């Protein structure tokens, strides 16, 4: 179990206080979803929706970049 989960409603990392998903969690997610890129894309999309509900002051483009950082533009394409 990771300590790098999101701290809600501010969406910072519980392990290192960086914006979630932090680099450590990005590596963990890539490993966890190694054989399931579509599932990773769906998971990240669901988290983006949740974050947008909590972080209403953050521009949508910034949230999108944050949720897909470290995964390329389209995680399922990797």
C-alpha cells in the first residue's frame, strides 16, 4: 500500500506533500497498470473528475496537465 495517496480536498500527496499524483505515485501507477494502459487512462480520468470537483479554482487545463504528467498526453497510448 502506498503512502503517496491524495490528501483530499486539496489533492496533495500524503507521502511527500507534492501535487498529486507526485512522481513516486506516477511510477507506482505505471508499474501497477503496466499491462493495462486503458485501465490506467480510465483511473486517471476518474481522478481528474474528482479533483475538478474539489479544486474549482484551478483551471481545467492545469488539472489535466497535472493528472497526465509523467504519463504522456494519453496514458493509454504508451
